[in-house]
């Protein structure tokens, strides 16, 4: 059986890793997509970029979702859009963002959500870093 909807399904107690996925600690990140939003930040030289990703806990213990960081094509760290005003401005995407906030995944549990960053308008997102609550962080190059 192949995984459905881009999510890994256990087969005979064995974990099957989705294509184009990255394992970081006891977490698998997959289905990473990047899009520039039509909504503009108050700062005219910036743009919002949404990173949608599926996170799965493949460990034996509950795992709290870690932190996401983004660097642009110039190597500059992007600011996370997380203030109340920014979340209100992002409208329906707010629900996708909140799926990652303070969430603990049970073993084998999967969630898809989004993180939104502010980047300089003339740059592109280059790499997403995921830092689990325990263990070393990992980098996912963005295309």
C-alpha cells in the first residue's frame, strides 16, 4: 500500500517514510511547500512567505512541535510573523499557523500546518531550519 495524501502510514508496525521527507530527531517533515502571500506587511520593503509542512512524530514518546527558522537567498534570517496584528492580517491562514503552537504530538501522530515569515521583497526563501525540543536541529533546502 502506498501512503495516502502525502502522509506516512504504518505497515506491519514499520514506519514508511514519505518521499521528499526529512527526518530531524524523532520528527519527519514532509510535503514542504512555499508561497508568497498577497497580503503585505506594514513594512513596505518586506513580503510574507508561508511555508506549509507536514510534521509527524516517529518516536516512541510524545513530542512537542519545535521551532522553525528561515533564511533567505542572501543568508539573512527572516522574522516569524507571530504578533496578534500580523495573525489578524493573515486571515484564514491563522488557523493553519496555530496548528503548530504549543502542540504535542503523540507517537505516530501527524499534523499539517503553516509558518509565516517576513522576508525582504527582493529575496527568496532558501532554507528552513527545524529545531526540535530535544536533539539537534536540521536544515531543509527550499527549491
